[in-house]
């Protein structure tokens, strides 16, 4: 499942959206986006003991993947795609 072409396109889009939100935040000299990311990450780590197995999680926190992930994104309201689009 990891690495499918449509996933790569989506990852690129989400990375762009995330960087745009972070850049806008910096221009405003606020920490809203970073604070929201920290809250989201803390919540996901509490709810999902296997949080490191989600590819989009690594995009959100800016970590490198050393091994393939089992899942792409979290389900439902926990979706990082939805979260990034809401910033």
C-alpha cells in the first residue's frame, strides 16, 4: 500500500499546503499552526500506540521514513489530510 502513485501525489499536495500554512504563520509572527500541530500529534500518540506506522504522520512532524509504513493516514476525524486542509 505504501508508495502508491496517488499517495505520492497526495503527499506532495499536503506538503505544499502545510508549508504554505507555516509560511503564512511566520509572516504573521504567530505560532498558531505549530501549536495546532503539537496538539494534533499529542492526541494521535495517545490514541494510536502504532502512530509511527502512518506515513502522513511523518510528513506532519517532518521526520524521515527509515522503513515503509503500514498505513497512509489515520481514519475519520483523526485524518492528518483533513487536519492539514483545515489549517
